[in-house]
């Protein structure tokens, strides 16, 4: 059906045509459902049509089929999210009505539908703000379902479905992962609700979610329904995975739980809840967020183990007491034999009632089924009966019972057919049924099995006494065991050749391995399989490791003869061959034979200790065969496809973790594995487990990890950083060690004093060349991946090796920023430049609202101002600075003598008065280089408004944006001239040149306004005439304005009285000649003569201009006298050209 879809309408019509509730209709609907599951496209149309039809009807096969199909479509089908959301929206009102249906199954399925409908519509309504009525229906339905959770009269199945719905609501109405890079699009949360949503309040929903979580915890502590508790615990697995912020609350709740709220429940029911809590705690501890709560979880598990063991012992004692009572009652109740058994029941009852009242009571109690009584009543009856006896009487009864139990096995009688039967009992007590075993129990127990040689020895040698076996196997009479073995001697063993010995041992090892593997497969059906596995493993291991060495000749006084040496060598060689067989067997399937490898290594270590205690000179085997296993595993890794191990394979890490001793070369191997990108998972996993679980190796393993945080390869370095950063902050002692290491690595970047003579002051050596803040070389930490000395100028990648760990930690511990700023001042300029680039990601992750960063910018240590400037630049390079940041920088500028570059990022956010006050300081950074020039150009673009195209003609009604805060182009140009002394003439000339290059802003009409405004000032700037010359050179249209208006105004202001301006006037007149001749004739004769003397090239043009005008002859004659009749008049030595006019 899945391959060939059927026509859904035709199939549905066929199902409706047959008799309702018939098997034929059920088969047709089942066939249609199978086809729709494989091809779900027609489901929305069918559900939308049918759900409204069957909603108000009584319970029927068709109604159940439609509801199940709707639940499948919304919750489990492959339909797109948009289609499922639309279907949920269309079915919402109908589902809300079905919550009040009298049929329990209908209500249950409707709740299950809402579990999928609520997140779909929640996500949709976060973006679609119009369907308020839909939200109201959803809220009412949610309230109805949540009421079912706390109702004690509701069916258990309905309550369980309501609990699952409540857990889904908690997930939706709590905060998810804050990092947007880690957020799951399929996991909506309260973070999706906009702050300005018209009818969905994020605050109220979040408060409701936390309240529901408190209700769930209350259920855990007060509810006595095991199914409810199990449903709650199972749902928390997703909660801790998707809501890391709630892990602490969940762990605390689970750790504090005790079964005090479960009185009256059976031991198996309580044990089931205990196991569910245990599994959840172990699951959390192995998750990514459980490492911080490892200590709390381990303590809770330990307390729970003690509690469960105590409960188990009490249950065993209770069962034993019940069995003993039942056996005693059966002994006191003889079966009717002979004619009495054939008498009528009434006559028999009459006789007993009259003649044997005590026997009547005993018979009644023996036949009464006490399991029908409540457990509390049975307990009260037992206590009351015990209190009815005095203490001596109770002691006597107990002693008599024990004696009867001891005599019972020996009192046997021979039956007519020759079989032996017990005389004290007629029927055997039925054996107690084993309680069902949780399948997860074996997994958990196997992981917690510890290597205990003494316990296994005792079990192997038969010393362990098992209560069930003692009770089940009666003692045999001594006569049956009386065998005369006084003179019996075993025959001498047959002498075997060396090859035969090895073959025999190999055969034995193979048989044990095969038998052990079969036993291991069969043991999964029994709860005691782990002990059986340990026994067969120990048999094989002991056979290889604990073999008696050849006895030494006592006459040699401790010295071995050559024959004994050879015999000992042969013995060692034979045992090594067997060890190699075991090693090869383990490495063929290392993950599944992990426990065998662990047991072997523990046995070798234990055997070596025994030999050392006995003073034996035999070589130790633990270190050599551990290296053999490790090297074999490394070979297996290299032989895998592409050399990549399975990331889920943690067998090797667990193997190392369970070893009694770790040689130093194993840590070196783990270091090498961590450096290899294809095998680093094995190395880092093992090192992490050593740090967490092996305190004796914590220092060495953590030091390896910290060394790897400075590795030159970025993949290895970041893997090491991600491993150690999880322990900061709070996980002591790792936290302190990691912090100290990161700070010491940072100190390596500080400048160190040159090597020179040392002086001894107050008993300590001091370097004469050491300055304040510098560190002596011997105090700096060293790793295998860093050079002892940093070559300057420093390479960026080398600086990254030193600071990447500290930058990663600073995200979680902002206090490290203090150390970074303090050390920055003592770094070389090349290191500082590298820090500027590398710190960008850290600053962006912290954000401009980080209080620690803002405080550091305000109080940065001397010498770290450039780093503070870099932080400011990062904050503003892709967006506008905040008002808080602007106020901070303005305060800094007023309090401290900082670089003008601090003003560049925020100058555009100031008001006009502040812009005009601070802009000259920014312009003063111009020094002829391109970088400052680009910086000033960007400032001009940000603080100057672009004039409209109609500027200077007709008044425009165009909107003016921030006109009150920004400068007009004319205001900027005037400001540059008025502040030329504060800025500096060279910087001012360069700034004016930048303005002229911005041709779209500083057009000709703007420059005309600037020149007109400046010429009206009482004091003319030195650079004014230079700007005029540059303006008429750039825009020829300004020549007329300058020649007719500007020069005349300058003559009236007696420009010749200022030598610098007079020189500029002369040069300007020459540049715009002959347009300037009319204005020049307005000069006094003395100044006109000086002008033509300095610029003789103007004489001919002026003489021609005067002659053509031919006005007043006397006046013309006077001008001709100044200009001369010819050009042979020797020129007057000109004054030096003003350098201002020649500056670039």
C-alpha cells in the first residue's frame, strides 16, 4: 500500500458504505490509514472535513479513526510545519470542545493532539498578531487540561496525557539557550515572544511556566501514583537537555527526593521509582551540562544506594517472615485422613465447634488469605501480637522455632516406595517468585562493578555462603560422606614437552574464552550475570598470571645456577606467550572485552605488589603489558578507515580510568593522540576523565591539557580550550589551576629585562636592568609548544597561542579583562597590534553594555589607552554608539589627556556645540599620511550635512534631518579657518584640501558663502587668501565674484597692512588676471606700485587695460607713470614668497 497510494475519497466512501462498527469497516479504515501514513498529502483535507462531522457524535469506530488520524497528522507525520500549523489552527475549536467529551479515550486523544497543537500555534502567534480569539481558545484549553492534572477523580491515562502536555507547556514558557548560534528552530520558547506583542505577555507566560514547574516538583514529592511519577521523571530528560538553566533545579529536586510520600506501596513499586530517579541522575551527569553538578549527583546516588539496599534488606526480611509463618501454619494443620474426611461438612463443623475450639481457630487462620488485607492492617496485627507476649515468653518461642528449624532436615521418614519425605510437613512451601528485573539494571550495575580480588577469590574458592543455597540444600548425613582416603595418593603428572604444554594452555584458554562468551550472552537473562562473568575472567587471568614459579634450590644460598636461570627464563617465556594470547584475544574486540582487559591489568598490578612484598626478583609485568595493550590499541586506530575512531567509543578512556596505576608514558601517549586531529577525541576524553575521576593524576592530566591550549595548531588548541573552560568558574581545584596558568601565559608577552648583572639585595637577587612591571625570566611558565624567548616583532599567530585561552575564559569571567589591560601596557608595540586584532571577537561577544568593559575604559591603566580606543572602535565600527558610551568618552576626554582618536567614533553623536569644540582636536592628527586623512574625511562626512541641489537659489521645503546637531559645509570651512592656530597651519591646510576633494558637498556656491562670511570678519585668517586662490582655481565660476566683490572688500580693509594676507592678495590678483585689473586700480598708488614691482608680469596688462579705458587723462597719466612706458624697467627685488601660500 505504501508504494501504490489508493484514492482516499474512494476508500473512505467504501468504508462508510459497509455496516458501522463492523470488522470490514475496521479493515478498510486500517488500509486507508496505512496508505495515508506513507502519502500524507491528502490528510489535511480529510481531517478538516471529517473532524467537524464526528465531533458531536457518540463514540464510534469512525470517530476514533478520525481523531487518531488528526493526532498523527499534527504530531508525527512528514507534513511541513506550515501545513501542520494550518491544520492545527483549523481544528483548534473542535479539539477544545472534545476536551469535554464524556468518552475517556476521546478526551485522552484530544489532550495528545493539544500537546502538538500548542507549540505550533504558539510559534505562529508570536509573529501573527491578529488572531486574538485563537489565543483565547488556546489559553482556555490549556487551563482545562492543567486542571485535569491535579484532579484525583480523572482516569489515570487522561492524567498521564495531561502531565505530558504540562511538560510541553513548561518547555515553551521557559527560556531556551541564550546563544543564538546554538538555538534550535524546532524548539520555540518564551524568547520568541516579542516585547510589544498585543496579547501575549512574555513575563506572564514565563511566570506561569515556572509555576507549572513547581507544580511538577510538588507532584514528585506528594503523588503516590507510580505511573504519574514515572511520567514526570521521563519528561525531565528533555527538560534538562533543552533548558540548561533548569538543570540545577532538577538536580536539587531529584537529590532531595525520598520515598517518604509513598507509604503503603509495595517494595517493587518504590524500587521502580528509585530506579527511574537513578537513571535520570546518571543521564544528567553524562550530559554536557552535568559536569558542574557531578559532586551533588554522586552524593545523591550514594545516599540512594544506601537507601535502596536498606529497603531491599527489609523486603527480604519481610518475605522470609511471611514464608516462615506460612510454613509454621502448614505444619500445625494436619490433613483429614480416613473416615473423617467423608463426613458431612455440617456435622464436621458442629463437632469442631463443640469439642475443639482452638483447632477451629487454627484451621481458620491457616486457610485465610492474608494477602487480601491492607498492608497497614497486617502490620498493626503483627505488632499487636508481638506485644501480647512478655519478653521471656517471646524469647522462648523464638528459641523453640529455631530448634524446630534445625531438627526439621534430619527428621525424614522412608515412604513405602523407598523415597524419603519430610515428616514435619505435608506439602512443600511454594517458592517465591523472582521480582521482575528492570532491563536497565544490568547496564547500570555493570558500569559500577569494581575489581575486588578478595571477593572474587572467595566466590571462586567456594567460601562465599549464599543464603538461598543453604536453605535449599539440606545437610547430608555424615555416613554418606565417610570415605577412607587416608592412603590415597594421586599419580604423578605425565611429563609434557614444551610445545605440548603451550598447546595445552592455549587450548584451555580458548575453551575458557568460548565458554565465557557463551556465559556472557546467557547472563543477560539473569540479574547475577556480572558475577559469573567476573568468575570466568578471573579463572583465565589467574591461570596466566599466578602460576607457581620453579622452586629454587635451597643449597644455592640464594644464587641461581645456570640450569635454574634457564628454567626460569623458559617459564617467563611460556607465560609471556600465554599473555600474548590473552592480549590478542582482547584486542580483537576491545570495546566488548573491556572488562576482561581491566581485570587483567588489575590482576597484574596486584600480582606485582605481592611479588614485591615477598622479595621476589622477578620482573614486573604490569607496565610492560599495559604498554602492549596501549600500543595495540593505537595500531587499531591507525588501521581504521581514514584513521578516525568512533566518537562514541569511550572504551579506551574507561579502560585507562579503571587502571590502578598510570605510567608517565601513557600520559605522553595521550598527549600525542590529542595532537593528531584524527585521534584527538580519544586523547581528550581520557585526559578529561583523569581530571574528573582520578585525583592522584589530576595535576599531571590537567597540565597536559593546559599545555595543549598553547599548541600552534588551532584545531588542537581550541579542543583543549573547550575541554578546560568547562571547569571555570566553580569547579575546584581545576578552576584555580586554570586561572593561574592562563595569567602566567599572558605574562610571557610582557617585556622582559635584558640579561645583565644581578645584585643581591636583602638576601634576594635583583636584575639591575629590571623596570617596574617587568618580570624576571625564571618566574615565567614554559610549555613544550612555546619558544623560550619571543622574537620581536611578534608574529600574530604566536601571540594567539598565548592569549586564546585567557580570551575564552574572559567570556565567562570578565574579571580577566583587568589582567589583560594591566599586562597590555608592558607589551611590545608589535604584540599590542596583534592584541588589537585578536581581541575583536571577545569584545563583540561581551557587547557594548558590559559593565566590566565600560568600567575598564573609564579607568584603564596608564599605557593601555590604545587598547581602550580599540575597544571603542569595535563597538562603533558597525553601528551607532549608545548614549552611555558617548557620555563615557566625553567624560574621559575632559578628565584625561587622551588621543583625539577617541573622539572619532562618537563625534557624530554629539550636539553642534560639542562638535565645534572637539573637531579641531581631531583635525590636528593630520600629518600628511593617508590613514589620518581617511579618518578625518570620514569624520567630515559624518558631521556635515549635504546641501540640497537648490542651495543658494530658492528656499526649499525639504525635511532637514538633524540640522540642529550637524554642521553645514560653510560652518565647517569657517571653523577650519578660525581654528588654524589651534589645529596648526599644515594640518589646517590638509583639512581644507580634504574639503575641496569632497566636491559633492563643497560646491562653488558653498565656497562663495564661506569667502563672503570670512571676509566680513574683523580679523582675517592667515589661510584665507590661500583658500580663495584654491577656490578660483577649482571653480572658474568664482572668478567674477572674487574680482568684483572680494578683492574690493579686501582693499577697503587695507589688506596691505598684513604682510601674509597682502602676499596672498598679490598672488590671487595674478591668478585671476585680467579679471582682477579693475579692482587693482582701486589700490593707492603706493600699494599699486609695490604690487607691480612684485609682479612685473602684470604691468603690460594693466597698462593696456588703462589705455583702453581712456578715462581721466590725468589719472591715466598717473597710472602710466606707475606702469612705465616699456617693459625694460629693471624689476624691483621681490620679497620672499610667503610659505603659507606655497604649502601643499
